[in-house]
């Protein structure tokens, strides 16, 4: 087995990335994480009229109800934190 120093791999990846080269062979996607984007499931009960309104908006936008809820909550949180 050929030994490749970690320093060489680091520079190959860094400069390859900077030059728009494909560096995927150096990455282990099975260990990839998105910091700050971990998900946690929550259950929320909505009145029927609200679900109907969410579904109507989701149909209008062509997206899932969950996407409408996430987008609206994210927009609101961004608004109050800016």
C-alpha cells in the first residue's frame, strides 16, 4: 500500500478545490454533517381550518405542507432576529 502524507492530501484538496477540480475522491461523504442543521422531530397540533389553509397555500406554491410551515417559521425567526 502506498503511503501518502496527510500534508500532501491537504494541499491537493485545498488547491484542487480552489481551482474548481473534482476533490470528491478525498472526501468521506458517509461522515458528512451539516453543523447547526441537525433535525429534531416535533409534533404540533393545528386546528382543522389552519391545516386547510396550509394545504391551500401548499397547493398554490406546489410544495408540501411541511415546506410551507418550515418556510414561514424560518422567515418569522429571521425577521425577529434581524
